[in-house]
């Protein structure tokens, strides 16, 4: 690791770890996590940043009290001048380069999103680009179609991590703002109910997020917290072929108990249960290139 005094200039998508004691423990924790790019803090204060969490680091001195360690390839010799060498990390699907111009280290990633309006996160297949779009009145299928228009492999996005949940919530709040005519506004997410979990003769393993499938580039579901009574497996209209088979993320408006929680709803309508709760946005994801 490259060790010096400093901190990432953007810390929004780094996480505080409370299990480590010394800063050396913090470094070891990062070294043991494949997606961790850097660790910073001090004894008793450990912060971890995955690849793509930040694009620059401010170098300081010991008087600041914050140390940082960044994963890099091993150099064959120590540099005479930091400005004369680029540090790289190449033994990973998601490689990057560090270059220094006092007092800033710039992190350049080999993979890119469509443009800077997309936010990159690490997924099992590598860097993935997320973005929230505002467009009221869409059902789930129409939202998915608009995601596909961004390019090959783009789909409605789920939430791989709590950091992605935070990003979708913050982006949606900024886009949607206040809607006093609604109890909640919602964001369409990826994921659909498994056909064998539909109400008739449902097996016992259809509980929580396990009742759903079709989450592109995703293998972690810790960020999903359902509203009380969800997932709801009852037929909204008995005798008709409608099911609560799609997922939305709720944002508070007139009510707030469901804020940040997930509800399964009918895929065919933007508003479910009258007009108090309506989808006005959707989240897309695609792999960075």
C-alpha cells in the first residue's frame, strides 16, 4: 500500500468501520477486502473506500492526524520525486492510476460511465454506472425500456449496497422535491417476483427479497428493507391477472413511516392503491466500459 498523511476529498460513499482498533488493523481490513481501494483515519477511527468511491485525495502532514493507505502495485524502486512516477493498481478487473500534483493525488480509472452525470459503484462484474431519472406516469415496463435506451446492457437497477441505496435516495430527493398531493413518491427498481411465488400455491421459501429475481449485476441484498406487510402476495383484484410483482423505493411526502423502504406493487400502473403513492422516477444501471 501507498501510505501517507491525507484524506479523500469526497467521503460520501466511504464507510466507517467500528470493528478495528489500531490504524494498522484498519489497513489490514482493507487489504482483506477485494473491493476496498483505500483506508484512512487513525487509531480507533477506520474508514474504508471501495474502488470508484472517490477520484482525488488531499495530502496533508502529521499535524492533521489522518493517515491514508491506498492499494497500489509494488514498485521496483522508490521514486526520487513523487511527481515523476504514476502509481497503478492493475491486478484487478477495475484498475486505476494515481498521479501527484501538490497537494492532490488524482485517481484515474480505466473504466468510464456514459458521462459524469452517472455514478460508478463496484458490482460483482466490475464497475457499474447508476443514475436516477425523473419521469412521472411510467409503469415498470416503460421505465425498463427507457433504461435500455442508454445502451447495451442497461436495465432497471436494484441496490447492491447501502451506499447505492443512499445514492438513489439522495438523487431522487433532489430530482423529485416536494409533492404535497402524495403520501409517498417512489422510484422504480429492478427485480420481479418469481412466477412460483405468485399467490396461488406459494411455496414456503417465498419470503422477503428471496421471492424476487432479475437483478442485473447484483448479488447482495442487504439494502432492502420492506414496508410492514410487504412483500404482499395477495391479488389486488381477485379474479384478474394482476400481481404485486415489481419493486419500488419509497420517498416521504405527506407521510414518512415508509421513507427509504421497499414495497412490491403492480407492474402495470405508476400509482398503486389510488393516487396517494405514485412512481415519478426510475433507477438505471449498466456496466462501465
